C-alpha cells in the first residue's frame, strides 16, 4: 500500500536527511504519520491529519495524547488543513472526496454532519474560521491563479479579496480578525510572510531573505511559523511588523512544521518528523510555552500504533454493524487487536518483546480473517474499501515488525546465514501480499521475525 503524504513535508524530510548524512530508503518517508494539528479553542482536544488508515484522514485526540479516533474514515480521499470554529462545534477542512480537486468542507466536531461548502472545478485549500466564526478564509485558484478568498461560514458569498503578484499559500487571521497573514513565494522559490487587511488593502512584507518561511499562525504572542532559517527546519516567532525575529526550535535532523497556538495562551502544537530510519514519519508535539520542552502527543510512526489505529477504527465501525453474526466477527477482531496492543508486550513502538512478536503477528492475522469475512457478507452496509484499508494496515504493521528485526540483527552482527533466511521469509511474505494471499503473508512475516530474533 502506497501512502500519500504531504509533498511539502516529504521534501523537508528528504532535505534534512541529506543534510544529516542519513541513508533512509525512500519508502521510509511514506510510513504512517500525523500532521496539520489544529487545537480546539479551549485546548482540550486536537484535530490532526493522519495516514494511519492509508489515505489522509482527520483524527481527533485529547490534548494529553489519549482517546484518538478517526473523524473522516473516507477511503481513497484526501482530507487536510483542519481548523476549529471558535465555539468548538464545527471543523472546516479541505478534501477531494468525490472530486478531482480539493474542496472546502465542514463537519461537526463528533464527525457527523459533513457538508461540502465549495463545488466548482477549482482547487480550494487552507480554510480558517475568522475569530468571530462568521467567515472562512481560504485559498482558491478559481480565477486561474491561487488567491485569498472569503466566504460566509455556511458557504455563501464566496469572493476573492486580493490580486497578489506572488504565489500564495498558508493564510491565517490576526487575533482581531482585521488582517490576514500569508506566505508569498517568488519564482526563485523564495517564500516569505506577508500581511494584508481583510479587504485586500495595505499589503506589507513581514519576513525577507532567500528562505522557505511556511505555516504562519497569528496569536497574541506574535506569528509562529516554520522556516529553514538557522540551518534547521525549525519554528520561529516574528511580530506582525517584522520585529523580534526569534528561533524557537532548533531540531537536529528532524523537521518542525505546522505550528498552531493553543487558544489565547503561550502554548503551541506542531508537527515533527522522525529522527531515525525506523521512525521517519511525522507526529504531533506540543509545548506549554515558547521556552518549554516539547512533548510528543501522537505516536503513529511504528507498528504498535498502526495496530492501535486499526483497533480504534474497528471500534468506531462496530456501531454501524446490525447483523448479530457480523457483530461477533467485529468483536472477535477487536479482542485480537486489543491483545496485540498491550504495552506489556512491547519494548517500544517498533520492537515487540522477544516472547511476544509471534503472538502479535498471529493476533493481527486472526483479526484480518474476521475483517475479511465481513466483506463476503452482503447483508451489512459496511464500506468494503475501508475494511480493505484496515487489513492492509495490519499487514504493513507485521511487515515492519519483521523488517525492523532484520535490521537489528544486521546491526548487532548476527549470523549472516540466519539473516538471509529471515530475509527470504520476508520476501515470501511480500510476494504473498502482491498475490493477495494476505493470511499466508502473516505466516511468513512471523517466520521472518522468529529467525531474525532467534525466538
């Protein structure tokens, strides 16, 4: 399964990897991750974008990192750029569901009431609610050039507000709703921050220089943004008049992107890429102040959390199952997955304990059998594409467990013949996946893990 990722983020990861002299395989950048965090106005929850189920979907999680759940389990569509309404009731975002282009959508904070707000044949992205919740700011290329647009919160009164000479992206409101900050890029790939009145007048440049300044978020403490200034893809702060330019994070061989202030506080959240070859995906981090130590909120980048994501999705799926036989299959799958994610069985999100790896892969196989049985039952109204995505994610998790074990065996100088046998079993599993023999694939991935670890 090839997971779509944000092109801007992927480029940043590849640049920082090259700068650090690390040798990641290209597929590492495609591991499941989390990005585009949007904190609720009171800071109790986050909505973010994750590829845990195959395509980019909206997920919600408590700010302490618990109770994650998928809000848009929409197979094969791309949901990005979420933002909360000031009253926390609605979330606006961009999606290409049922369309060849990204449109602006809104959804209730519990995942119900999805409504498409734009419908023309143009690309619409980066929606942001105004501070009073009455207006949505977004970008659109409806005129042939990507511009700043406004519309009412119900999707009416859509209008362009400014013809700007540079290519624009990433707009956000000032705290009082009277101005807008955005990224403007010139043909030489230089991208800086600009501000403009909401009526399109009095445009002013905020940052300058041959840098990539991205993702501005305007709060009471100033404008947070991501930049490759300072020889790192880190976070910076600047005041609206261009003064006070300060580096906030100086990441080592990682990329910090998508900063967002948490309400009217000094706390903020952001996306950070992985640092090692087995953790190259992005996750959401938070800090309580500009000088605070960031802590990780999501942990999507390893098989433990891939399996947990599938478990969360299957639990959410259970409420739509009406047939008693199907309900039993779902419950059995949940039981198997619940056993797999017991943290007592794991050393970390990539490494099962020595006596646990076989059981974890077997439990994923058992869950896969139950989930695939649901597809053959035509009495239910379940989305076959979603179930297939969940199954593919379980297969990918088992493959990564085996791959990680082989890499570890090579690093510790293990027996070459044994490692070759483990890789042979891994390749057999990969061939099974290519031939749609998923149950057989689990068997070979388990055998590969056993050989690589000596279990």
